[in-house]
C-alpha cells in the first residue's frame, strides 16, 4: 500500500491508472497524440463533454504534468494544449490499448483516431 497526497493506492499500477481514470482523460490524451489542439477543437472532437468538465480535466492533466499549455499574446488569447514528454509516454501506452481493442473488437465502430 502506498500513499500519495493523502490518497491510498494498492500499488504503483493503481497510482499510475489514477492519471487516466474516468471517462475523459484518456480520450483527451488520445486527441492530443499527434499535435496540439485548442480548447474548442478538443471540445468538438470529444463529443458529449461539457465545457466545464473539459476545463476541469485539462487543469487536472496539466497539474499532473501530462499536458502543458501555450498561451499566445493576442486578443482574444489563443491557448493550445500539448502533451509533455511524460504525457507522450502515457499516450503511447493508451495507443497500444486502443490497438488491442481494435484487434479484438474491430466489429464495433468506435476508434479514438490517434
């Protein structure tokens, strides 16, 4: 048993899974796999996510060190989100999981398209 920031985890795998636990984090990482995206691009790509939830998840991913954002000095401000090196490593693993699901469940139409 390990404890990080007051939260208990069974093992390091349990801790690592917490970074993508939930409905949206892995999908957001998936969408940023090839290139940075702006907030509205991510919202359009991530069908069903509200603006509030997307903002919350982006903040969490930035705080976890998986994403960073680039703020351009223009009006209105342009903000792009991109994967950090840590985020790229995790996104590669997510891609492998997606490839596994395509291999065994390709009859279901639901690719993340990385």
